[in-house]
C-alpha cells in the first residue's frame, strides 16, 4: 500500500494534473462548464414536466429544453475555439474564433439546401448532444487553424490602424480557410463529415458506454483518483462525451415510443453518488454521531449539511479520506459496488432507466432518485445503496475512530 501511495503521489498524480492543464484539454473542460447552465435549464424543464403529469392544464415547458440543452453542440462549437484562443493567450480574436467555430460546425452537420436556395434544413438532433462529438472536433479544428495563423498578420501591431480594424483583416485568412474546408467537403465532395466523425468515434463511445466502461470510468472519476486528490473534472470531457448524447438518445427513444436503453448517463450516476463521490454520506453520519473521537465528530458535523447536498470535499480532505489508507479502501469498494448494483438494477428492469436530462446533482439523493426514474423504485434503489455504503464503511470507520481516539489522547497528554 505504501508503494502504491508513493507512486500515485510522486509519479501518477503530477502526470494526470499536467494532462488536465494541457491547453486543449483545459479548453474543452472550460467550454463544457461554461455551457452547463443551459443543461441546468433542461433539468428545470424536467421538473416542470412532472407537474404537468399531475395537472393537465399546466403549460408545456418542454421547448425550454429544446432551446437550451437542445442547442448544446452549437454552444460548444463557439466556446471551444474561444477558450483555445484565451488559453493560448492569442488576444483579441477569441470572439472571431468562436464565430468561425459555429459557422464551420453548421457546415459539418451537412445541411440540405432547397433547389431555389431559399431554404436550408438542419437536423435538430445535431444541434443538441447528438452533435457533441462533431462540435468538439469542429471546435478543436478551428482553434488549431486560428492558432497556426495567429503569427501571420496582414496588419502589424505597430500600424496606425485601430486595433479592432486590424483584427478584422488579420482573421480573414484563417476564417476563409476554415470555411473553405467545410464548403469543399459538404457542397463539392458531398462528404457528410458529421456522419463520418460519429462513425469514427462510435466504437470508443460504445466501449465506454457499456458495463465495463460505466463501472471503470465511474470508479476512477468518483473514487479512485479522488482519494489521491485528483479531481473528477480530469475525466469530465470523456464522461460528457458519453453521457450527454446517451440521455438525449433516451429522450428521443421515449418520445418515439421506443425502448430506453442507455444506462451510462449523468442522471444514473447521481443515484449512487449519495453524499458525493464514493457515497460518503453514510460515513459522514457515522463521524457526526457515532465517533468517539471529538476531532472526527466535529469534522462529521461540519461536513453533514454539504454531504446531504452531495458536496463532500469537507469530509474527503477534512477526515481525511484522501491519502488515508483506512478510509481510501472502503471508498474504492463503494466506487465499484454503487455502479455495479445500479447497472444490474436497471438492466434487469427493476428500476426504470432515466430518459430526461436532470443535472441538479446537488439535490438530496432520494429526491434525485424519484425525479430521474419517475418511480418509487428509484428511491428504493437509493436507500439500498445507502445501506450498502453504510455496511462497507462501518468496520473501517470503527478502526479509524479507535486510532483517532488514541491520537487525541496523545495530543491531550502533550
């Protein structure tokens, strides 16, 4: 265990953090996080749809989701190139890069134009998370071209021409080059880049969205890496590339009367993250009310309210769980048990698979269970997972509490 701790701390963690700070990875993370309020609006629309189920005259707010969550890929196509310019410190062209990103993305998704040129038709699904992979690729491509051309300037900085005018001309060549690529593939070669990109990434997405992908990614992001102080945001771009298109497909399938089959969604993940990554609410309650150590009891009580709302940094770094072998092991076990039990509960049909976006992860777990599954079985699953997490943490808690009491006595003796 000591060798693993040393290797993770000295070798692995610095490399992972270096990847997370890479310009391209950081830009994708930043873009997704910037667009998240639009996903939250889709979640509010889900709550309002529950009201309509019981009150038929209540207004239909589903279009709120269509024009927020349903435009997620367009937002990314703008935000990714903008973030790349900012992170590469290429000043003054961030907005132009974003606009070029949107224009290129609209070309990539292969619009159809009427014979008279009066109407352009887009697939609305491509605007939402169905086009997310294409938006990521488009945004990165535009960011790359804009950064490559950043040193080629038609008007120098020393020119008497105003800066905003200089930006107009200095961005002409890269933007024209970007649009020509889209025009060439879409209208001249008749190559559907949208379908091509999706087909290239489909094997990876299918691999990640299966049972092992669901369990391994959930375990790494919410338990294993977290115990070494590595944020789950490191894997966030990978997760959302799988989860957001998955919930969008579930929503479309349900609307069409088809089976809802995608389990690896953020909505499902929220069911086993009871108190946060590693299902730490049970441990927090133990610390607050069962610990004999005054120090642990104080930490538990201070962390209890945040834990109820699935915020567990206070207990992860206060107890601590991070870099503490006694509590790391049960967190790892919970990180595996939660996804596995949830997967089989939904695969067997015992618990309905969520089909509407709901990203309000900071609500208490039983409420999330009811809203996302629209079933009492969702609440029952949360209760069972909580009991399992309690059983897993309890023996380790007792051992750690005993150790903490001895440490407290030593400190008092000094």
